[in-house]
C-alpha cells in the first residue's frame, strides 16, 4: 500500500464523516513514538474473552472510569471537533516526536472518519498511527490507514481453532490483511497481548513467532514486535455493564502474564520482541 500526500485542507464538519468515539486518552506513551493522544473508536467485530474495553465493542454504554464519575461511553462527533481536541497537545507532540493514534474497538470499522481525522493531523505535521485487529475488509482497512505513518497490528493467536474460540472470528482475513500491509510502505509493528494460559505457553509462542517470521522476513515495512502483558483493569466494567467476564470463567485463577516464552521464541527465529509495561487489551 502506498501512502498518499495529505490533502491541503480539512473538511468542514458539515461535509466530513462523523465518528463514534468512546474515549480520548491524552499523554499515552505506549501507542507509537513520543507522547500521544489515543482516540478510541467504538465498535469491534471481535469478542476477545479478555477484552479490557467492553464499552468499546458495541453501542453506547454507561461505565465508571478510574479517573472520574460514571459517564456515557460512545458519542458521535465530527472530524473538526475531534481534530481541535487532539491538537490541544500539539506542543507535546512536537517536543517528544509524538502524535495521534487511532485505536478502538476496531478503527477500520469507521474508515472514512479515520481517514479524514488522520489526514487533518498530517496536514498539521503531526505524526499519525493506527492500532488495528486487522479484521476488516481490505478496502476498509486500506482506506482507514491511508494517512497513517505507523500501523500497530494486533495478533492474538497463530492457531486458527484457538483464535476463533477466544476471539470469535477467523484468523484468515487477519493474516491476509497483514500480508498486504507488509507489502506496502507504511511501517507495521506487530503487537501481541500476552494472555496467561491462552498464548503464553511454549507451543503457542513458537507457533506465533513462526507465523510472524514467515510473514515478515521479506518485508521492508516490518517494524518489530511488541508484547503487551495482560492486565485485569477492565474487569469492573463487565460488572457495571452486566456482562460475564468470559476470560475468568474459562481460566479461573490464571496467574500473571508471562512474556518469557514469547520473547524466547522470537529470539529463536532471529527476531526481537519488546515487552511494554502496560497492556491496552
Ligand atoms: S480486545 Fe480489541 S480486538 Fe478484542 S474485542 Fe476488545 S477491542 Fe476488539
């Protein structure tokens, strides 16, 4: 995929697409280079049993936040309005080499909004990134990524049956879209949430790194692997939303995340894997 030049002007809110957003998080240090603002787009076709953001999967929902009172998660907003909000931290982006990251949910579910917001950021010289599960039509994913300068691509499992069991969807389109992105010119960093008893054992770790090695060895766009240790910060949200937390039901008493096997397996295939201190889901 070839990235395009940013357009000369952002659309007015009247003509620009609107996006459904459930959170905007400032001062993120884990979702691309420098200090970043992460815009979380609502809606996701996956149903990962460990998902830390259940309010971001479906429609609007009431949740309590650690940093504030109960709020309604999920609102529809225009490109110009969100662009204005994220540009409030422009000085931090410039001094740190940071920028804006679109995450979710799955941001490729809203490709026109994602494209327009990232184009507006690029116009202002702000670095842009997306985080995606890769589960989308290629046309939607390509459109959503068009003005992104970095793709953070989540891979959960390399085993097709386990992938469907734990995420509810097929692995095949995710791998196919990753191949297409790796053939393009946008840097692609692969992210693996390390989930205890799901993908952190020796067999799953090896299968994952074998798959990544096969997909990336001839790609000039491959920009490394990041491991995101599981956390249980999202558990209370399930209680508030009246939803079962399926991960705890499937693996009661699972211990803390262990990234050791994934790191060792990556080294075994001649690759590195950096472990981040904080997992976003
Ligand atoms: S963890 Fe990410 S991909 Fe999985 S259901 Fe949650 S938002 Fe979707």
